[in-house]
């Protein structure tokens, strides 16, 4: 009887700890990029991004009239003081005019303390 109570208590403690860890995970809700596109690169825009633990996901869209080949998203990882921790790239493939594509990036260890990001999108125009 005592053993069953201890097992049950241990099980509930384990479930509670797991729930707290998952709830406190550094997940960030999807964020829309609020800056309007400007300059020459305004045709390719990162619409939104979302971080979950060590993965950064987002969506890039081609607002231009031409097709974009070999679209690459360059992500700068910034700390709380806006100091650049590092840079990573991810390919989003080819985008015709009006198309959008999702991308996902495994965050390198040195970039994981990042609290914000800057995006640049590059492509070969056809």
C-alpha cells in the first residue's frame, strides 16, 4: 500500500515537472515583421518568423514581378544589447512572382542566446 502511494506520488511529481519544463521553454510566438520593405530588396520579404527551442522558422514572399531563383534568407542573431552573435543562411528555393515559401533553420550553439533577429533575402532574378 505504501509502495503504491510512493509510486503514484513520484509519477505525479514527474508529470508536474515535465509540464513546468515544457511551459517554461523559451518558445516565442510567431512574429510578423513590422518594418515595411524598402530599397532594392523590397521584392523579397520575410513575412513572419517563429522560434522554438533551437529552431527558427519563417516565411519569405516574392512581391516582385520577376521570378527569383535560389532564394536565400540570411539571419543575423542579436543579443539583448543588439550585438551580433552570428549569422546563418537557409535556402528557400525558387519563387515566382507572388509565391511564398516556408523555411526552417537549426540554430547553431553560439547563436542560441539570441533575443532578436535581422533578415536579409538574396536571390538571382530572372
